[in-house]
C-alpha cells in the first residue's frame, strides 16, 4: 500500500485540537438507517464502494476525493453508544441538506482495513470532506447544532 497523506491529516487535526469538544446530551437511539444512492439517504460503505465513491487509496498516493458533493464520513461500530446516538442526527442532516452533501458510514468492525488505513482509533470519528481542501476530523458524538456548524464552516454548505 502506498504512503498516505490522509492518516497524517487526520492525526494532525485530532492532535491539534481542531475537533469540537465532546458533547453528550442526547439519548441513545437504537434505530438503523436504510440507504440507497438514489434517495438521498446515508450510505454504508465497504472497502470497494469507499474506493469508488470517496478515495481510491490503493491507486492514489495524494488525497483525491471522488465525490460530486462535500461529504461526511462516520467511522462507527454497532456496539458504540455515542455512535448509536449519532446515527439519527446524521440521518436527519442528510434529509435536511438533501443533495448538497453526502453522508457515508463505515462500520469499523466489518471494515478493519479501512479503519487501520485511515488511523481510526476512537469512535465515532467523523471526517468532513470539502470539495476543495483537506479533510478534517472530529471525535465523539456531536449534537446536531455542532454538526451544522461544521457543515457550514468546513464543507462550506448552507441549507
């Protein structure tokens, strides 16, 4: 596998404290999100769909986002309480922003290679991918208003 700048970027973002501080004021939700590309829903990715829709890290050394709109990556696990809290927030945001952004979910238990490749060590890890510029990561559950602030400031997207 080629040397990647993406894990370094995430590491620097996390270490420099750019991520919004952890907040935990919503009750856990046990709902699952069903997804398809055509309905503007949150999309679950495996390794192959990640390479197709987000970044082909096996073919490219430098970061090169494949998407047509800014994106949010949610690295999560089914056993993770804050991850369960975040799911309905992401579903609601995807509906509200429609085709202006795309939210992707990556199950780190099923996609261990992706998690390792991108240096994911804390869950949830939320990665904001603007159309121009470098991705930025945040750790932990984020309330909806914090997510909207990051969408506006990092992704440069308004409702």
